[in-house]
C-alpha cells in the first residue's frame, strides 16, 4: 500500500539510520550495500529503514536497478516465510537470490508487506566515512520502535499545547491555569485551576 510506504518514509526521515557494528563503534552514513558474490550495488543507506531480525533481512523502501523482481509470485508452507506469498529478488550481476517482497503474510510479518527485504548474510556494506567493506551481518540496523517515538512526540505536543492555552487564558482570564491530567498513555484531560 502506498500509504504504508509513505509512513515508513516519514519515519525514516525522522530517524537517520545509525549503524552499529558488533564492537559497538558508531559508523555514520552514507553506506552502500553490495552483492556478496559479484559486488553489484543493491541499495544505499537512503533507502534503508530498519532491520527485520526475525528473517535476518534489511528493510528497504527502494533498491537499485540491479535488483530484479521475479515476475512469478511464489508461496511457502515452511521456513522463514511460511504461509507467505512473495516475489523473489535476484541480483542482476550474478543471478543469486538475494531477498523477497512479501505480499500476503501471517500477522507477525504484516509490517513487512510491500517492502524490499534483502538478506543480510548475502551482502557486504561499503562505509564511505571509513572506506571499509564489511559484512552486513556484522552491523546492526535497528531503529527505536515507532511507538516510543510517537509517545514522546505526543508528550511534547501536549506540553506545547498546554503552554499555548495557558498563555492564551492568562491574557483573557488572568487567574486561570490549565493543568494536564494523564489518565493513561493514550488519554489525558485538561483541568482549569485558579492561578496561585
């Protein structure tokens, strides 16, 4: 669905993907992702929006023209993509299978539908800042869960809203102050209190 890709794109722009290798040193973007067999470029860090550890794959919004989408849809009854309908992705350089695009999935994989999933163990990464080529499996492309970020943004928006309402009310009714009351992480109400 286009809306899903748009929301992922917006999420990606909010949080630049930071790569952390197994020795815990931070590596900055940009990075290109290459075939482990023929060195063909499959994607770059602008198109990466995270990692699906359950299927050992990078999640990409876009890939290069050197990635071929096989036209025949396939389905599986077992393995990582059990009960899924998908198209396989193939390297244009050496014709190796290097990932999938999922179309129909069980609920636990539904967030990965219509995205490019590239196998981490089939690729290398060229890190421009260090000039190194490293195995993608040695890097962590995880990003903070979206729910945590949404909660933080919600708190900040509510704070600014409360500040704005207080300023507005003080100009109209000087003795009144707005006090937020959180019922849960999803609900809150505003209480008008006399200024003290």
